[in-house]
RNA sequence: GGCGCGGUAGCCAAGUGGUAAGGCGAGGGUCUGCAAAAUCCUUAUUCAUCGGUUCGAUUCCGAUCCGCGCCUCCA
């Protein structure tokens, strides 16, 4: 299936670093992470490129408002982005090219387009791509080119274009750009938005590659324009597959900065939810279906994950470090179902159904004493494979603070002496420190409340 | 208006031309010094509406209604 045997190359549209990303943005990155993990599980080597858009109208506008040089302004949001990605257990891509580091490549690409006659200069020094020269324009978005011409709004500052749908490859400097400008054969200016993805995908993945992803809102115009630029310049097909992720909704409406109905990861974390819960929530709905975000579903995610944790802990106890033997029948069936579901366009719901069935059957087997250590170890291995794909099963370790541990030790002694009053008092004391104590057959277990 | 996605139990959400996965919630049982947790079982005669094809449709076809997205800021 990949163009190059055993190697999947993917380009994933990344963030515009003018602000911290919101969890709607992260839905796309989590989806892309799931995709790259699954391809890896299938034995492919994956090269993923994610661009960082660090020069555009918004980054310029907001850096000026903040009174900071563009590079300083965007640096803080690049940092925030990588922190957030870590909190969501997203595997790093192989390359994170920033637009401002690839201006020469973009200029080179625009020159090629100019030489081949696809681009023209406007009076102010801007360079546009002429869609009239590219007949297949609009294929990805199923656009009706005739329909596009009538009734669209035409911004006053775009009068220089030959066709309203032509898009900028290079934008001539104007006052609003302040000191953000690069020299080019067309004078001072900055690149258009779309050209960076064409130039950087070409640099890191070649003219043709396997998969290109992004949010559905990027289909038009961004991806349409990328295809036109890249294929016109290279004379080769651009991406073989396009996967677009549906939106995260809030109260039935798309989550977006311009609507103001967004939550950042930081907000959600500050409310006491974990990155793992957010990841589960974003992951658990198929990428092409809209996902309505609510805090109630984050609670549901928490409960579901607790069930997973409980089971894997039981499994650890049952396996006790034994070498893996044969997978029990119910686990083998679940493994096959999971595999088939994920192969079918990442059918995550069906895959998770197989996982939860395995948990139920596993618990029943454990209750019945029907799972020997070698079998339990085999199921452990299965969960490890699943988690290589999902990145959400393994429970992040919680270090118990020394103070809490001291109280736990005291409580254990009290319990051994059957001093229940003392035991309960200590439990309350520990609760004040933010830790919940449960008594299990194996002793007390403290978890962060 | 054009293009696209979706309407399945209280909520979220798979799925198939042959009679509805899974998660959360809820109810019941087990376990337990108490608490909490856990675990097991139960929980849609029905898949937006109306027609059609068929032995049989939630699944195919047609029409209708509703929600959302894109149509040059947007993951």
C-alpha cells in the first residue's frame, strides 16, 4: 500500500503558533498519532512531518499587539505546544519544520511555478497562483468552479488578482507586517499560507508521499491549494491518501477560537482532569465523526480508564512475572476483533469494544481461577500491543509523597491491630492531603483524588 | 444555493440484507470491620419520518424533516 515498500510517509498539518492550541486542535493531533501508531504496529516505518506555522496574519498581528519580535512571540507557543503534546502522550513526529526556517525553499518553489507559467505577479509585487492554469483545481473539495465565481465575497484588497479564487504564493510587504519581511526576487515580503506545506513536504518527504491529514476545515482552500502548487511544480501526484478529521464540537457547535467556545488543554487540566482522560475522550470516537465535547464525557472516560487500570493491576498480580504462554480463547478472539477493526479505517469504537469485552471475560476468568500465570502474562502482552496503538492504557505512575506514605504506614499498623477508629482517622487525615485510600485484599492502595 | 458529514437506548457510540457491539449512567447480586472501590448479571421487539425493492431492511433505492461543517482566518 505505501509508495515505498515498508515505509509510510505522512504530512500532518500542525498548529499556527499564535496562541495555545485548544483541545479541538488536539483532536486532530491525537487522531494523527493513532494513525502513525497503528501503521507502526502493522510493521511499517513511519516518517511523519508536522509543520509549525510561525508566520501569517495572526502571528504577526498578535506579536505586534504583545510588543514582541515575531520569533520570540511564537517561540513561547511552540514550547506550549510540545508540552501539551507530551501531556496527551502523543508520539513525536520525525520532523517539525517551522515556516520561517524554510523561506528559501518556498522562494525556490515559487520560482519554479513562475517559470512553468502557473504564477503571475500582481502590481504590488505579490505573486499569485493562477487556478485558470490548473484544470483539476477543486477536485478534492468537489468544488464547482463556475459556482465559485458568482456570489463570493471579494475583499477590497484583493483586486489585483486575475481570478478571485487565485491564491497568494508570496505576499508583498505592507505596513501591517512591520519588520516581518524577507528579501525575494519579487521584493520584500512574506510567503503565503499554503506554500509552506508544499515546500516542506517536498523537502522532507519528496514530491509524492502516502498520507496527508488535517482537519476537515482545511480541505478548502488549504489542501486544494497545496495540491495545485505541488503538482504543478513537480508534475507528479502529491499525496496518495487524504484523511480528514471531523471537528470537536461544544454544545453542538464547532469549537474554534473565533467563536470563543474553546477549552485549552491547560484549562481542562486545571479542572482536575488528566491528559490521559482527555486523550481517551478524543480518541474514543471515530475520526470522521463529529465529537461533542462535554465534561460529563470526561468523567465517563475517567471511569472507563479506572476499569482498565483495575484489570491490568489484577493481571499483573496473576502473571507475577511469568513468561507468556498461549493466549486464552477469549483473548485471542478479542485480539482478532481489535486488529480487524483498526485495519478498517481505524474503527476505534469496535476496537475498544473488543478491549472491554476482553476485560469482562478476563475478570470472569480471574474470578473463576481459570487464568494461569502464563495465560495472564500472554494477556498482559496483548494489552501492551494494544497500548502501543492506543497510548492510553498504561497508567502513569503516581509518586506517593513521603508524608502520605508515613501516614499509610501508621494506618497499616493500626489495621493490623484492628484499631478501626485509628484507621479511619488516618484515612481522613490522608484525604485532607488529597489522597484517597482504598482497602483491597492486597492491602491499602492510595490514589490521588 | 453548492458540496460534505451525521440523526441507533437516559447520555456517548459501533454495526449488518436475516433480526441490535461497547462505554457511561441506572437497577440487582457478590465481596467487605466501616467506607470506598471492584466484580458479575440485567437494562433498545427497535435503529429521524414516509414510501419502494425483497421471503425478510436499521442495513439497498427514492422522497421528506432535523442538526452540524465547508464554500478563500480555522485541526
